C-alpha cells in the first residue's frame, strides 16, 4: 500500500511538471508569434518591453544589441513584413528559461527591396518576475528542407 501511495504521488508530481512545461511551451509559442506581429507592425513599444536590456540579435549581416534592433525596426531599415512560421519547437529548462526554434519564411523590406528568405530562428527567453523577456534572437540560413526535430 505504501509503495502504491508513493508511486501515485510520484506520478502526480511528474504529471504536474509535464503540464507546467506544456503550459510554458504554449506561452512561449504565443509570445514568439506576437513578437513577429509586433515586428511587422513596427511596434517598438511592445518590443522594447519584451527585449531584455542586454539582449542580442544575430542577423546574416551582423549582430547588435537591443537599442540598435529597435532603431532598425522603428526606422524601417529592416521591415519584417511577414514571418510565415512553418515549424516550432520549444525546450523548457526549469520554470524560468526556454529556447524556441522557428523555421520561417521571412518577407522583409531591406535596402529598398522586398526579399524572402527561409531561416531557422533561435530565440532564448527568461522569466523575470511574472513576465518573459527575450534574451537572444539568432537567424540562421536554411540550406535544406528538414523539419525542426521536436
């Protein structure tokens, strides 16, 4: 009886942790989707609240910090017009860190031209108090059509 009770307690703890991870995964997926829309809308106010003060952005043409990314978005130097998300995977670490991988086709306006490129985008999030902040966003070019492994 005692073993059965211990087993049930352990199973319920495990189920609770899985449910918590699933909830965080969905929260991060939703936040990432909102981020792409805010970028398309050039909503630097929302993005400034999402981006951690020490956040980094790695693009094909270079890397920079939060202030430069917000300036690029606000001025339209790069206008992230649409991110067509094909695949998403999230890995949760504890209750305050998550990594999200997107496979996207990004339509952007860059240097006077609309361009479309496929990328794998890696996003690192950390919970600060009761809100998630983006620590890092990295674009990697895609050379094949394999899906992100879940």
